[in-house]
C-alpha cells in the first residue's frame, strides 16, 4: 500500500496500476494456486482509487476447471465493484502438463458464453470510465504521429488521439477531452478551441 501512495503522490509516475485478479471466486483462486483473495484485490483497488481517475487494468480468466456458474457470477460481481478501466478477459485453455489440465474441464460452449458476457460488462465499464474524462483538460505526451494526427498518453496512461495535430513526438501538449471510446480518449488541442 505504501508503494501505491508513493505513486499517487508523485507526478513522475503514471497513475496506472495493473492488478491481475484472475477470478472473483476465492475457491477458484485457490484451485489456481493464487495466494490473493477477492477481498485483497478490492482493498488494493480502494487504496488505488484514492485518485478516483486512477487507471486500473486487471485480468480475468473465465472457464477455469472447477468454475461453477456461481463462481462466474462472483467474477462478474468483482468487476462491477472494482470498475477496472481495462480488463483482459481470457478464455481458459488447458496447457499440457499443468495440474489444471488434469481436472474436469468446463465445456467450450459455456466458456465462450461466459467470455461474451464478461467482455460485454468489461467494455461497458471501460467506456463509462473513459467518458468520465470528457470535458476535462490534461497534458499528454505524444508517442506517435500518423496521417490522421497524433496519439499519446496522459498522466493516467490513458490513450488519447488527436486529429489534425502536427508531429510533436516526445512533446507535451495541453488538450481538452472531447470524446471517449472503449479503449481511448479523443482530444483537441486547447489552442484550437
């Protein structure tokens, strides 16, 4: 928790935190061999969200052997509670030689259905988290220029696209956020307003 506070208080760090949860079910986490619990994860998220705009990425696996419907619903619930900005949703696939590969597998149709449902929830939350930036102003550092404009990141490691901006790779630009998608913000140079 001290490391989180240091990152939140110091502008040399992006306010971006990758906190892999894997499952919202403590019983599935135990089968996976994870030492963390759902409560541990939520405590870290609460600490991180002292900055309400902190950018959190997580990972969720659906269909791990032993995952019941209730376990899956617990994963959906932890995503609702934690509202990660980005979630990497993975469908479980057995790797030969691992203990999980020897367990009773969840059928592929169920895994696919759970993946679609989880991805829908995660995409909705990602869009809502990004839409909260609309109307704000921030500085972004330009990482890449292309024919449509430039792209970069702000201090919360949010991906920002600007159209009709000149090649300013490596420079900081003051922008207003005018739109949002699932995976990016749309900005406008303040001097163009």
